[in-house]
C-alpha cells in the first residue's frame, strides 16, 4: 500500500507491516488524548521511522493516491491535539 | 482502508479527499484540469519567492544587529576610557542582549534555508508529476473507451491533486513559520526604534521573576567579563581575572582620584 508522510513524500509500504503501523498510529492517538506530550513525540517518531525504514520512496512519475496519509514530521503536540478537535492542518 | 482503524493517519487523508472532491471533476474537463495544475505550479514558485524574501529580511535584521554589537562595544570602550563604568555596563548589557538575539536569528535563517530547499525539491517533483499527467491523459484518451478513460484520468488527477495538496501544506507551514519569525523581527525593529531596548527583558515576555533574576545574573557575569576585557585592552587596571574577582574600583593610571589624605598608612 502507499503511505504518504505529509510534506515529505510517498512510500511503497509492505502490506504485512500494516498492523504495526496501525498499532503505532493508535499509540499516537492514545498519547494525544491522554495529553502526554512525551509519549506522543516517541510514538510519532516511531511511526515515521517505520514508514521510512520499511517503505520504499515512490518514484516522482507515479500518479497514485495514498492509502494512508501521516501528518507532517514537524507536527507539534498542540497541532496533533487540534487534529481531533478543530480544523487541523487542512481547514475544512 | 482495511486494517487501518487508527484515526491519526487517516484524519488528514479524509480532509484531503474532501478537498479534492470539492474541486471540479477533473475527468470532465481535461485541459482545464491541466491548466489548473500549471497555475498551481506558479503558486508554488511564488511561495518559494516569499520564503526567499523573508529570509533576506531576516538577514538584513542580522546585519543590523551585528552593527549594533560593534557599536555598543565601541560605546562601552569609550565609556570606560572616561571612567564611566556605569555607562559601559549598560552598553555591554545591551550588547549581550543583541548577541542573544543574533544567535536566535542565525538558527531561524538556517531553518528558512532548509525549508526553501525542501520547497524547491517539492516543486520539481510536482512538475514531473504534472508532466506525467499530461502524457498519461493523451495515452488514456487514445487507448480507452470514454467511460474507462474517464475513470483512469480521474485517478491520475487525484494522484496529482494529492501531491498538490501536499505541496500546498508544506508551503503553508513554511509561510506560517516565516510569518512568526517576521513578526518577531518586526517587533524588534519597533522596540529598537522606540528605545525599548533599555529594558532588555521586554522581549522575553512570559518569564517570571526568578527567570529574570537568573538571566540578570548570567548576563551580569558576561558583562563583567566584557568589562575586564575592555579594561585590559585599554591598558587600565590589572589583569582581567583580578579586576573581575575584586570589586575594587579600576586602578587608572592617569588622573586617578587621589585619596583624601596622602598619608602612607591606612587603618588595617
């Protein structure tokens, strides 16, 4: 499947790793909801690291939509919280 | 997405999809879609130009601060030469503040530099995707039935659309950060113009009293070091360490104020 790290690029990510990705994604959400900034930073970094290490960058001439889009790597804790309450990174 | 129940990663995707859905159906008006893509590419270029402009403004600010550091150092030297340690101290305190600001600006300029590079890379990538889209739509038009072509072109257009949304997000984030830096630089300009630099802490709002005192302590010792250095350079007084350690007035060689009585012995 294709995973995009927003503002960074698309990766061809092995389907077998989807569960791991999903787990880390849930960790990030849990940390944000618990208001635990440190846990958020750790979980989010692991999430990005997993995509970068297991995924292969998609060539520039490929025109495919992503299956999953992960927020930008420089996302702040405040922005992460905002994702679930306000307009988030992309206003509606 | 099967297996992806996590909300965090899918929140952005949902929003991008909603945004793309709002756009005109790209398959209907192929050429229009391509035109639109080219327009957006121009916007990216403009965004990069904005970042470059902001960077230049910060660099100007840097130069001004550098000049100010030199000026304040000279003023401190002059003040000290006239035995006005109080004035020298004020000048050096301001110099310390300007130097701290300068360090902050350095890292901001570096950050803008890297953002600029990232945007240039992303623009190149988007350009190549748009090229690919142009080729692909011609091929699809030639090879597929109208209905099938419509679906395939729509898919390709969504791929380009997502890339554009992403470049747009990167640009917006760069601009937001730049705006913050700019606002700070502007605030500094205004403060400088209004003479508010006298209160060297006015820019570090939000600090409590203890922070303030700690800052004063550390900048005071830096100022003491600077004073000692200037004294040594001017040939006044003893070696810097001594001047620092003892709180004695400087031993000035020339018209040192004589003690009230020229008696040789002083009470122990």
